[in-house]
C-alpha cells in the first residue's frame, strides 16, 4: 500500500501564490468581463420569475406595462423634437381612460432639446401649456431628469427671440380639450418697478454625484452643496412645489465584481443637491414661457427671488438656495402607486425605506455605496406587456367617436392599464436608448430597467452579494481543498481527484442554486479559476517532480530489475525506504556446478565471454518474471522477488524463473555443443544449482554513505543460500523451502514439486522441509509424475524406518528419474540414487526409535 507522499514546502508556497494572484486579478477588475458573463449565466440558469405585489395581503401580480415609442410611433410623430402635446395626450389618455396608477416618461423634455432655430416658439409654448395642464391634472405622472454631463446654466437676463419659423414637427391631431391657465397665458398689464440686477451664477457640469466616487472626484459627494443639478424640464412642465421628475440615470461606471459593460446593472436611487440651480431653472422657464414678461419681473431680495405676477396678483417668492433630493423614476412611480410622496421616504446609510403615513415600512430597499441598487431582471424584454405609444394617442384621441363597436374596442384596449404602472419610453434602436440584458443578448429598450426595479421593490427580490471577507475565504478555501486533492498521491489517488472534481462542480452548482433560490451572488470566476489553476499548477509540479523521480529511480534500479518493473515501481509511486524495510520476499541464489574448473580450461577472455552469455540469459528470465537482481558474485546470481515492488505471487514467480533458467541452460549447452570446438567438453556439461526460500527480510539501500547497494539481509536470506549449496547433497539442481512451495501453490499449480527431506542447515537449529523444484507442470512427462509418486512413497517408508521397503521404492523411482547420471551430461547423482545409499546407511546404523527424520547438514 502506497503511503501519501510528503508535499514539498516549495510546492505549498507555489500553490498558495496562485489564489493570491486570482484575488488580485479580481480585486483590480481584470476579471470584470468573465464576472459579467458569469452573472448573466446566473439569470439564465434561474430563468424568468413572476412579479407580485408583496405590499398587498393577497400578493396580486404587479402590473407594469410599457408604452413603446416604436418605429410606428416615430413615423407619426415626425422629426424630433416631438411636439410635447403628444406626451400630454398619452398622459391624459392613460389616466382618464386607462385608469393607470402611475405613469413615467423616459424623456427629459429639458430646454436643451428646444434650442433648434427651426422651432416655432408660439407652437412650442402652446404645447408646453398642454403638458403643464396634464402634469397639473395628473399628479402621478412624472417626467425624466438626467445627469447628462452637460453644463447646466440658466440665463435670467434675456428672453428667446420670437421666431416666425414653422415647427418642423407635424402639427398634432386635435387634442382633448383643456382649459387655459390665466397665469400662464396672460400678458403683463403694467410695467414692473425697476429691479436690482441678479448676480450671475457659476456654471456646473451635470455629472452624477456618486458618493463612492468622492475620492476619485476629489469632492465629497455626501455634502449636497458639492453636487450639481441635473438636466431637467423647466417651467411650465414643472412648477414650484413638489418635485415631479424622476431620475433616469444608470450607474454605468459601477459594476460590483465586474467592470462596466453594456448591460445596465446598477442604478442610483437618489441624489442630493443644494444650490441655486433649481430656482434659476424655474425662473428662467417662467421668463422664457410667459409673454411680455421680462427679467425685470424678477426681484432680488437677498436670499430670495420674487416673481411678480404679470396680472398684478400675489407675487411668488422662491428661496435662491434650495436643498433637493432627486429620486429615481422607479422610486417616484412606486410612491405614486402606493399613494405616497417623497415625505414617505426614510433614508439611512445602507437602506431606503418607503413607509406609510403611520410610519410602517412597506418596502425596504438595501443600498450599496449609500445610493446604488443592483437590478434584478425578471423576464426577457419581449415577454413584458407592450403597446405602441401611437395606439394610445390614436385611441385616446378618438374616444367618443365612431361606432359602438369602435368605442367598445377602445375601452377594451384601455382596460389593460387599469391600476397599472405605465412606463413610456423609446424602444426603436434609431433612438439609441437601448442596451442588452442578462436575458437579451440583442439590445432592447433601457426603459426596461425601471420596470425591473419596480418589480424588485414590490417582490422584495433584492440581489445581495457576499461580503469581501467571505469572498476571500471562499477563494482560498476552495483552492486549498481542490489543490490538495488534485496533488494527493497515495492509496486513493483516483478517488481524491474524482472528489476534487465533485467538490468543484458542487461549488459551481451551489453558486447557481444560491442565486436561483435566494438572489445571492456568490463569487464564481475567481474561486473556480483559482481552484482549477491551483490544481493545474500542483499537477504540473507533481509531474515534473515525478519525472525527476522516475529518472532517479530508473538510474538507481535500472540495473537491478526489468524495465517493466521499473516502470511499474515508478507509476505506483512506491520506493524502498533508505536504510531498508522489512518485506516478505522470495530469495534466489544460483551457482554454476564446478565453476572453479572452468577457469582452468578457459582463458580469462573466454571465461568472461561464457559468463556474459550465461548471465545474460539467466538475468533476462529473472527480469521477465519480475525478479530484482541483487548482485553477481562471479558465476553466482543473487536475486529477490517481491521487492522493491511488492507482488503477492513472488514465490511462484521465483519457482517459474528457476524452471525456465534450468531449461534455458539446457538450450545453451546444446548451442555450445553445436559451436564445435569453440568450447571444451566441460562447458558442454555446465549445470547450475538454485536455492529458493520465502520469508521476511530487510531490503533496502545498504552500504556506506558514499557507496551503497540495493540488497537484502536476514535469516531467511541465509537459508536461501544454504538451500542452493545443499541441493548437491540431494542430487537436485533446484531446491526450495516448504515456505516457498506453499506460497507458490497458494497462487497457482503451475510448478511440480517433490518432497526431499527435513533438514537443519549449518548455522540454524530449526528443521526445514525441503523440496525439489522439478519442472513446470506443463513440461512433466508421465514417467516424471510416476517417479515423484514412487519417491514420495519411499520417503514415507524412510521416515517410518522401513528401510527395505523404502530402498525398493527408491530403486523403482530411480529408473524414472528425469536426470540420469551417464545419460544426461553433467549429472552426477539424482535423489532416488542418493536416498538408496542413505537407507543402506540407516539400516546399518539405525537411528533411535524417536528419530524425527531430520537430516543435519554439516557443510554450507
């Protein structure tokens, strides 16, 4: 069993660096684009969700309807700037016929859009009057205001020159009758008294006062006096009193964990400003709009301005400096829908609460950076209810006309607006007020932002994000877990890697499920990227280290064991402990019979050639059976099976290797004979003896600090050596211990064994049953099998001290012995022959009655 490998300290440092890099990439916005893509996928995984009004007991569906200024509408409205009568007619129709709860115009309608020299100011004044009447009659209608980044200045000292030009826009169709405003329409009846000059005010750019940008802008935007005034409509579209505009701004430069992109994800809900601009805007509009009114009608009274009534009535006094809080269009519409106004908004540093007149919170809106909210997208744009703005104008203008069926059709058309919040906005791409959404890859109308915000408020489905400390914790924790499992090297390596994949995918699924069920945005890109990168770096590091380890192991063991075994050892990660470890192995010793005589008849060169050929053949078989070469000692081969890679069948491998070696040596003898006079007759008779034993031994690198060898030590190793030398006394060429025989047969029955005797080798006191490793069972002849049968019966008689019967059986067996002296070259004796001589000696000098049959060997 491979133990988990120790993780190098330098790898720990390297892996710790990876999540740090990902955190930095995320923190400094480099991951903005993938973060945005990931957030889009959260919405797509969750899918579209319904919007209900949680402020009502029965939680009915929230009705938000879009009135689209589409291509059809533009074809009827004509060139811009469009007549403001159209907006008035839309508002009047939606409230009087459609009974809408609140209407918001996604248009600013500021004086900046009316500066074209082609505009007929008389017609424009009439249209502004109609819009004024619509706004007065329907207090739940709101016009847009916008921080458009243009300079905002108001000239209180001049009136626009009268123009005889014809308005390039089409004259609107007959409008619903409206009554005239005597104040707005009357001319001055008398000249005003001389007025003190009004000081000119500095021009400020209408840039949004984001509090989170205070440091970057070097201005504290939490102080209202530092903040600009937005581009807004003027008198008579708005009048002194409650703010009838709603902000249309989107926080395009802010985007949570990502970077600003084309999807409007964040919206500022409020902006506070303190200054002169609002009063100047009203006064400037009053002067520009009202006939025969000049700047002299404006009286400077210190901290106030007095507007004289052109009809001589009560003048209007306005504070020069006003503190205003502009709320987003969605907030204004939510208040109007609930029958509330700006006084019902309660602000704190991290929330906006809409409360009823009794102080009960109806909607709690969490804020980010004191002002911002993230849009929760509920549906695709096309899955919202839409009508064309021209349909509203046309059906509203034709109410009371046509047949009864026509009237019924128009009433049915307007029923859809009953108790609805209606958003009127540009949808045609030519107007360039479009953007994609998480559900819409193609750009759609931005007015959908306000509708989704309204749905967010009333459903309470606010998006929340993990705090910074939790994001850092998740990033490093996931990286540590995945990285550790990926580089784990031990018994359950595959399981660890599979677990890493499971955990990674579980985290990803958890992120999506958390958003789908709880609207929580958990970090996805940075943690998963860091985890994957950590695992990848760890695996690559491991591969490099393992490659170095492979080279080192191959260099250390390549000369001892087969390349296949080296590969297996490298791949398994197993490596012997330096200094040795105790393992159960099979020990192998072999020696050439009568080798000293070879050096007498062969020159050193010929002896080396012969030994190289012999040892190569024997070593090839050894390695083919997964044996490990310990050493050569002259003609002797010392080897082991079961180390450095443990194999359960090491005993049978050792026995099979011994049988194959003996058979291969027979082939070599025939080869040497066939080579004619190259080799002397002694070489033709070469035989080797092999001893095998199985048991515990200490195996490892042993030697000095500078030179060592992978070898084995122990009592069972010594026994293996004694069995090799003792084989001669039994007339066999491969002898093994009972431990080897039993272990081999436990694995398979491919080797044929013959029991020889019970011996005590020199240097030991414990008797050992020894066996002749006859041959591979597949090579055994019937004579060989009969020989073994007779021999073992004779051995039973021998142990029973039945000497004559034993001798007779051994004599019969001798005739069938596979090796016969005189017939087989190099064979001097065989077991049956020697046991007959032993029986004769025992009969002549019988052992005691309690003799246990053990033969004590006097020589090594």
